[in-house]
C-alpha cells in the first residue's frame, strides 16, 4: 500500500501566485491554486474558485479549454463566473501544458486528455467543500469533445456543458469542414507526421507547429481572423498559452487521426447541454455531436442543443464584447441537474 501511495505522489509544480488572468478578479469568490494527479502520474495545476461565505458541501464544476489555451484564459472566466453563482469550480491546465506537469511538453492525447477531466472529477469528489454526488464539467472548444467523451465514460458526472466545441479527432482526420476526408489525404498526413518524428529525434527536440498565425495575412479565412483577435491581442493573449505563442508540437496531435472519441455519446445517461454560435465556423461540430448523441438513444430528455444567434467561435470564449455567453442558462442547467 505504501509503495502504491508513493507512485501517486504529486510532482512539485512552480505555480504563479499573482493574478495573471485575462479577466478581472472577482470580489465575490475566494481563489487559490490546487494540484491533483491523473492515472498516468501527471500532476495537474488548477485554479479553485469558491463562493465567499459558502457553507456546506457545494455543487462543483470542472472546466477546461480551449484546445491550446490555459486556465488563465476563458476556462478561468467560466469557472470564476459560475463560482459567483454559487458553484465550487476549478479551471485546470491539461497534461503537458500551462502550469501542469508532464516532462514532454505540448503533446495531446485523446486518452490522457479525457483522463484529465476524470482526474478533475476525482479531485472534486474527494474535496471537503464539494458534494461528490453533484459534479458537472464544462468543456470549451476542443475540450468540448473531450468533455463529451468523459461524460460517456465517467458515471460520476451528472451534467456536462460543451461550448463552441471541436471534435479534435474529426478535424485531424478530415480537416476543416471535412475538406480532407479521403484516404489519400489522410495517408499524406500520416507520412508527413512519421517523417517529422524522425526529424525530431535527429534534432533532439520537438518542432513546434506554430500557434495562431502572426502577422495575420490579409486573405486569412474568417475563422483565423477570429482566433487572431482573441489569442494575439490584449483581449486574450497569455504567455503560457500555446495558441498565443508557438503552438503544439507538429506531432502533438498525431494519435487523434485514428481514434474517434464520440463513439458512445448516445449512451450518455447524464444531462448534456451543447451550445454553439450560429456564426461560428465550428458550428457543424456542435450540431453533429448533438445529433449523434441523441440518435438511437434512450436518454434524450436531458439533452439540449442551444444555438446562439450571431455568435462566432471565440465569442463564446469571453463574450466577444457582447455578453454572448449565456451564463444564466448555464446556471439554470447546472442548478437543475446538480440539485
């Protein structure tokens, strides 16, 4: 037993103590840094938000995303806002990114990143301040797909919100808008990634794929402009954010190509709210994920698709200056299903 506990010892992380978020600090919540460990032995860093003057065990929510962002960006905004509304929340950095551990940096994994959410549920389940029977999760952008995958696997999760979601397995295997959905296109990608593996080994380091393009080309697609406006400006830039800087490793998302993550989403028994802006380039991910989740499912009464008129992809990161995030809706959803 002692040996097993030694294996589960958390890594010592260097956590920033000053407030370095992209959003103002609320005077309605208590904020602190916490760490917890996933089943791969990676220590994850998180911001804990607790409503001031809260008593007893609270309904709790774990938040993560977007894919390539850090907890100091929009996941922290979601977490702090939901804490203002009476929930105990954490916003965490995924394995290998931000302030979280993992000796190989800037790698992603459909398995490990799903496990990151489940490890967050472990942490909340064992917290003296949280009610283990009232735990929910929020996944933003690429972490929306991971949240659905976690909800299909983790029976402790009672309610899930996915916001402006990506299915990272689909976009890696088929390209944006499924424009590269062919065996030939996938073969070319696989060959390039395999060649890059050898180049990395010869160089002794992993080549970064680059974050959001900078400077922004005049002919950039509208969704690239949308990303630039968030990640590369004062609105959302953060020094630890992959998307704001050098991006993931070129081979960082390799395994997503062969591992669809939403195979059993129609077996999710707990409540799910999928929300997306109708002006988002990614809206098809949310619509299709919801359709697959309810198709041939016995558990549709607690599933909902919310389409927000006029909202772009990144409007649901921070509101886009027009209060696009429907926090009243999120509060009512979690209040109902975490009752």
